[in-house]
């Protein structure tokens, strides 16, 4: 690894000096790109104020995307090609043309071509690229090239930064058989020091991107096509969340126009988690991706109640979908009377048997209840038009529409196919034992029906104390009535905790699109936690998805993950343990304590280190620990609040720890974390989650005996 000379920072014969000059030139070019956009005058190109507002918004977004973040490296690597890249590589992804991937053909070539790889594309005044977007095909060898397959790369250079200053570089000569090759998780002779430093860099603030450290197996997932769904099983520290977010960024680059029309969505387990990851995509130049929790998606009613575990388990079971389908269809009543339509002096009669045939045909097609209800008056009107044509008249579409709006037809439709309110339907199922028994017959047992019935009847949806599981049922019923809008791509993180009905709710949001499913079966901490990805993907409606497994750990130190993995045989015996690829084994210690003040002492000890600190404890222990911290004047944050260099300690309830990470963690009373859950397996899984939140060091404190599974 090369470092700067001590006395001449801009020596033209020094490689680092030249790289710094290129960085300065690239930053100047980015400023020029931004100034060009800021100087645009749209007064003469907009026809009206609506167009002007839309164009102004687009320009503002473009200006934001061209921001130069002082402490974020503009480029992190360089590729020297042996030969000029082919047209497909040079042009970039098919749908990114015209945005900011000007042709590389005809540029000023050096040997085969030299490309600086960064978070966004930057070009000079002549249109020649100074920095290539990491997502472009020409950048792919930076992540995948090796001695075995150099991908036409002579040299791969990684850059090291301190703040925003370029301070070091590291070279790999991939086509020189005598040169040393660095490796990440893929193996090799020597581990890249810069790669290790970037992975182990202290974390303060929200989650950051991993664009400079993506490994070959991660890059394969990131660059997989839009057409297919990918499920990533990844243990703690394998980078599955980052891979999912970078996959979104890549798909938006490669298929921007399509996804601009259809939309993208990132779904996380809770608001704290979404706040933690919310800066990753903007740092990669993607500002329009929406984020949501599953509860947000199904927020048709206000959730004010909770269910016990047995009740939530039944309500979340996929069999409830059939119960709801039956309940919705039960509103259809077969006609027993004819429909008589009066037009002028003529009366047109559609007999009951013909109406029954129309209704049965709509039921057999199994289309959504609302769509069938809208089609019914047109079908009745068509039957009337057939009679008109037989009598010698020549009615057109306007006549059919008029007949469909006839009062007799409207009355018949209301009687045969009345409107259904999804919330009222679910309310009746949960409060009317007879109604539930009819539609759950052969689907739910009598005991299961009793489990989900409300103890007291409720008069209206507004007065009901809906639970989160009830809201999912209402979402299912809503989709049975009218189709849910489908997006182009959905990322579902921490998927292992979803119930089958929640999977169905997410699947409805991507029926015509694709998904990236991220999770770890060992970290499932709900009573209905996913047992297998095949089962989960079936509920999602993506049975053909490819399941990938990440087992190389980049975040959790060796000693910590080895200790936590003692739990795997008890919580997920079929999973491959994570293997840490970090050279630093990390700091790890188990301490017996007699008072909360000793837990606070451990926090103070870690606060002397650089980076963030998390104090994780069973939810019931949080008030006592908060009081102990306050008593000695230590300020702390809650989950989801952004750490700063002044306040680096976060007090985290175990129930909210999933998906978060801290440089150092104090884990309080493992036994209490296990005992807080409804069963031992769920408790051990919760403990596994909390044990694996540390990036550099972990102190486990306990006064009660440790769970025997950790022995």
C-alpha cells in the first residue's frame, strides 16, 4: 500500500500526486455539471404552469443528485484495461443512455482504457468521462476480476481516503503472474489492507453504502436482472441489506425508464430500521425510492389493539385468505326475478335464468368482486341489446351504456351483487361466530375460530380496536374487492419475521414486477417466523425465485460470531454458520456483574474507543438502565436517532435491535432477553440477533446465569 510523500504533495512524477490531481479535476467537473443545470432557463420551454412545476421539480432533483459530498470519495477505484472495451460495456446499461452515460467510444484512450470508478458519473466539458458510475458494465471488473479471470484488466487500483482526502492507493496487477493479488471473501494470496480498513471503519451516524467493498458473490446478486426475483439468505454481517439496497440502485440505473413508470419500494421491519438505512440510496444518487413498513402498507384502519401470540398466529395463517374469499363471495345472491327495462314504449325483459347464467359466468371467472360488480350491469345491458337487434333495432354502445344505467338494472345489480366494505367484512368475521363458522368450515378448527373471535361485539369499524394482524386481513379483503396497485420492484428486508398473510400483502405490491427478499432464518423472532424460504416465496407469489446464500461475514468480528454461532444448532440447525473474513478478531468479553453501575462502567469504557456504542437489553430492563446512565451524566439516544461524535451511545431494547449495528456493544443479561419471549426458541433467536450487532467489540454482562446453549 502506497502513502503520500512527506514533502511534495503534487509531484507530477508521483502516482499519488497524479491521482489527487485527477480527483481535484473531477470535483471541478462535477461543479461545472451542477452549475450548468442551475443556469437552465425554462421560461421559454414550458407551455403552462403545470409543465413549469414538473420541470422545476426535475431540475431540483437533478441539482441534488449532483451534490459533491466533501467527506464522500468521488471515486474509490481505477481500472486499466488491456484493450478498448466493447460497445456494450462502453455505452453502459441499455436504459441508462441519455441520462448520464455518454458514449465512451472515441474518447481519449490510454493503452486499453483507464477508468476511475465512483458513486456517480462525472464528465468534463468535452463529454469525456472522468468518473464512471459503479453500475456501468465497464465498472463490473472492479468487483469481479481475478487472476483466474482478469476480464481484460491489467491493473485494478483501490484508493484510501481520510475524510475526503486521497491518502493511499493499492494496486493489483491481474495479468502479471509474478504480482501479488489481493482478495476479499473470494480468497487469494493477500487480503487487501484498504478493503479491510473500509470494512472496519468506525460507524457514526446512519448506515453507509458498501459500493467500494462489494465482493464478487455480492456483485452477482446486485447485478442480477430485473425480470427475476432473488431471495438472499444471509447471516449477521454478510451485507444482505446493503446488497439489497445496491441492487435497487443498479436496477434504477439499468432500467430507469421502466421503473420510473412502475415504481420501486423498500420495505423494512420498523421505522427505526428505515431511518437507519435511509441515506444509502441518496448517497448513490437515487432520491426517489420510497420506504415503508408492512404496517404502513396495510394502514386501511387505525391500529390501536394487540393480539396475543396464539391469536396472531391464526390470523396470520394463509388459510385466512380462503376464509375471506368465501366471505366476500357470500354477498352474491342468485337472481330469482327477471329484470324489465323500459325504453320509450318498449319493455325488454331479461328472464331470471339468463341473469343466473350471467352471474354464474362472472363467479366462474373468479375475477375481483368489485370488477365483477362493475361488469354485471354491462352484461345485463348486452342481453337487452341482443333482444333489440333481434327485433330489428340497431342499438350502439351509447344505448348499451344507457341501459346499464337504467334504474331497473341498477336495482338488480344492488340486490344480486351488493357493494362490500372490507373493514366491515372483517369486523363481522371477528365478531359474529355464526358468520365465521359458515366461511371457516373445513378451513379453521373450532378452537382456532374461538381464538380469533372478539370477546365483545363492536358496533362499527371506527370503534374497533384493530390489531396489526387485523389490518393485514382488511388488506387481503380489499384486494379481493379491487386490485392492489403493483410496483416494478420491491425490496423486502428482514423477511423472516413475516406471517404468511403479510407475505401475501407484500406480494400483491409486486404481482407484475419482481422482488429482492432479504433475511436470515436464524433471526426469526416472531411466533410465525418463516420456516423455509420455499414456503415464504410461495406465499409471496414468487415460487420461481432464485435463493442465494451469503456466508462470508464482513461486519461481525471472528470471536463474536463464533460465540453467537453456538446458538445455531438450537435455533436453525440446517443453516451454514457465518465465517468472518476479517483479520481483526475483535474485542470480546463476558463479565459477571452485581449492579447496573457495572453495566454503565462497561459503556464508559467503550466510549473511550472511536465509533458508536450500543447498550442492548431486554425491553423490561431499559428503564432501569436509562436511570443508571442518567445518574452518571451519560447522554444516550434511542433506536433510529442519528448518532453524532458528541453522543455516540444508543440504548436499544432487544425487540428493536434487528438490522442495526454499532462499533461496540454492551449486551445486558442474555437470560432476560431469552425469558422475555413466549418460547425458548424465539428467545434464543432474539439473543442471536442481539449478540451479532457489534462491528468491533462486544461485552456481555450478566448477573443471572447465562443460557446453557452458550456454554
